[in-house]
C-alpha cells in the first residue's frame, strides 16, 4: 500500500523518458571544429530559445536577452576581438603547452550561420529581487542556467554549440552596443555539425583528463569523505 | 542527394527522444513546499551527480565539488542562517509586497533528506586555464552549468530541487568549513515531492509574470528588433 502511494507520486517520468533525456545530456559537446554552414530553420531556433527562456531564474526575474548575430561584418569584428585575445592567451602558456594551445581550434564564429550572445540585465526585476538580496550574483547565475538549457535543447535539435570565452567583455560590450546594466554572459557559436565527438574535444586532444567523480564528493562539510 | 547527406548527419536524436527531453526540461521546478522525507537511493543520487559532473567546464577544468549534507545539526545551523537572512530580506520590501513575501515558503532545508552544496574551486586547473584567461568568472559559470545539469537530471529521476540563495555566503563558508579558494555557488534542497507544480510557484502565487520571449530577442546588436 505504501509502495503504491509512493509509486503514484514518483513515476511521472518513466525509465524510457529518462534514458532519452540522458542521451541528450551526455551527447552534448562544446563544438569548435565540426560546424556546417547549413541554415537553422526558424521553428528549430524558436524551440531552443523557448527552452532557454524556461530556465530557472532568481525571483522569476528572467534577466536574460538573446542577441542573434548573423551579420557578417559584425561577426568579423567579433572574430578579430577573439584573435587578439587568443594571441594574448597563448603567451600565458609555457613551452610545449603553448604550442599545444596554438594547435587547438577554439571557436567557430565565422563557420556557423548564427552566433548568439546571451546577456544578463543586472536591473531586471527592479532594485529588490526575491532571492537576490543576499547573493547579488544570482541574476548572472540564472542567465547561465538559461545558457545550459539552450545548449542541451540545441543538442536535442541536433545542433552544436560552442561557448567562446577568449574575448574581452569590454570589446563585446562595445561591438554589441550593450547598455551599462547589461553583462554579456555567453557568446555562443550555433550550427549543425558533421558529427558530435564521442568525448569532449579537450579530453580527446589530451589537454585535460576527466576527474573521478568520487573524489569530488564530501559529506556534511568540506574535506570529509563520505 | 544533398538532402540525404544532410539527414544522415542530423538525425542522431529522433523526434521521440527530443519530445522526452523537453518533457523533463519543462517539468523542472524550483521546489519549496512539496518535499517528502523519503530517502533517495544511492544509485539514483549517483545518476544525478554523474550528470552534473558531465556539464561543460572552461578548459575542461571541472571546478566543482559536491558536499552532501544529511547531518541534522548541520542543517539546523544552515536553516538558522536562512531565517536570519530571510528576516533581513523581508524588510527590503514595502507594504503589501512585504506581507506577500513573508507568506511565501522559500526553502525546504529541513524537509528533505538531503541538501547539496555545489562549490567552485577558483584554483582548479592551475593559474592559467584555457578559456579563463580573459573571463575569470568562467569557472563560476561552469559550476552553474553543473547545477543546471543536476537540477534537470533530478527532475528526470522524479526528484525535486530548490535553490536557496537567501543566505549569507560568508555564513555558508564558515559552516561548511570551505577553504579560501572555494566559493559556495548553489545550496540545494533535494528530495522526492508530492507533486511538481504545473507552473513556477512564483508565477502561480502572482509574484511575477512570465515575460514574452519575443521581447527578449534582438538582432546583431542590443535594441535592434529582429
């Protein structure tokens, strides 16, 4: 009887649906080198944006905007800003690590038909937002939740996404003409792909290794093994 | 022929899998009031943590840790820190908005069998991390991607999650004994639920409204309607 009550409350999502969900989640990649120039149909893009817009947000403030960048001149200016930052970044690595860094393809700004900048309005919802009173960065974090929803929904639509963070935020702010209260949280390259890699590209390129999950888990406080 | 080639590249995720994915994504809620005390089986929790650990991270740095808080005394101390912050927060709202705020249930710290703090190690990956050279906050953003993966995977497992942000980070740092380089990004209440609400609780409570997606979309730069 207890088991029945428990079941009726918990079986909302079936094992089959769960398996399908995990197939999307584990199939998501940060795409840089496999983009195709194929246009994304409007209804597909709308599905992805709708999913992003239904991310959780602090006090339901929905602090995000979506700037869809297709203009070639605009993308070339942003690409130039990437190149400038990337050259600076390479100099921060030493020896073999530098040449390895320089061999990696780290963006697809001009390879995709669409770039998307997801921004955060630091003033959305007014001066006092429920849940933001003691952690002011919650609006930025909410925007990242929208980015992750966007990313996963894109994968569900068989579309690849790459997050370009090697770029000065001030430069993005200038080129996208963002007002003072608007922070560019994520600059995304979005497009169909020739393939989704089996593992993260930086793992395949032996840049970094997957950490062991068990080593990242503590009980009740920092450092106490469960 | 072209269509065939295109299809073979794009049909990885079928419409059925996509529909199942969206069912999880749109069924996710920020849960506060519907928690049950039922224990979460270890294998289910492992599924959720595994999904979080496979979030994207800057330079594959995987800057997250997961502190599983079950100890009652520890949770009571954290609950007290919430109450203190929440009383302060209520004073920031005026008139009817204040009494409305005070009527809302905003956490389930003691109602669930498990709380999880997801942290960010600002030093993970060493002094120079690929992709973090020009945007230092990328490790925090990566950790939020792990939070959103955790949240969605929990929903897929029919488990509710509520993010408690009405608490001083300094207090969390003290109670969880976090080292200086560790930031508590998300404090989550995690448990089975009596129901998942049809819409966000703050929308049902008429605290905030869903914004129109179309009004949040711009083309090529800020403010230009597409």
